[in-house]
C-alpha cells in the first residue's frame, strides 16, 4: 500500500511539476506588465508624443512614462493611473509623465505640467511616501501630501 501511494505521488508530481515550473518561469510582476495610466475619457484632439512618434489618444489607450500628452483647442482628457491617481487636462494643455513606477513596496511619480488647465489627484504612491510624488510647474515644484490640486498655466514657458 505504501509503495502504491508513493508511486502515485511520483506520477502526479512528474505530471504537474513541469507545468508549475513553466508557469512560474513565465510569470512576471503585474506592475511590470501594466501601463502606468489609461485614458478613461477624451474629447477633441488629444495626442501622446514620445521621441519622434506621435499618436492620437482614444478612450482605453495606455499612457506610458516618457510621453508628453497635449490637448488641442476645445479638447480635454481624463487619465487614471494604476495607483488610483487621476489627471484631467483642459484645452491647449501639456503634461509630461517623466517617471512612473508603482509596485507593492515602492513607487515614484514625476510629472511636468507646462501649460493649460489641469487637475491632478494623487494616488497610493503619494499616500505611501509623499517624497515619491512630484509635479513640476514652470515656476514651482509641488510636493503632494496625498491630495487633489488644480491650476492653470498661462503664457509661454
């Protein structure tokens, strides 16, 4: 009886262990696979630029670190970040997501807002460590303390 159970365990282990090892080897953290943000509403002409490439943004599109988001005349966009934060840009606005990392133990958010109307609501990154969340404006840098702020930047920067 003991040999039969031992043989059964060996066969089961031989069948399931390779599948388990393959699944573990191909797994990666969810944070690495997920984009930093997603467009949840858009109206008018809104685009994302990275390096020399530009793409129009539509609802459901991903936003990535290193991209500059611009809105046209009478346009606006609403973006939700993976840490629960939100960004809303009004007409003729410009926002750059310089850095974004969000994981269980750490994170970083760094952005530049160079023109236009905006509303930025911080998420878990700022709640965990306020020093990891930065929004740079033409005349000041704001260190967010887990809150919601809005503003308008006029003129050329």
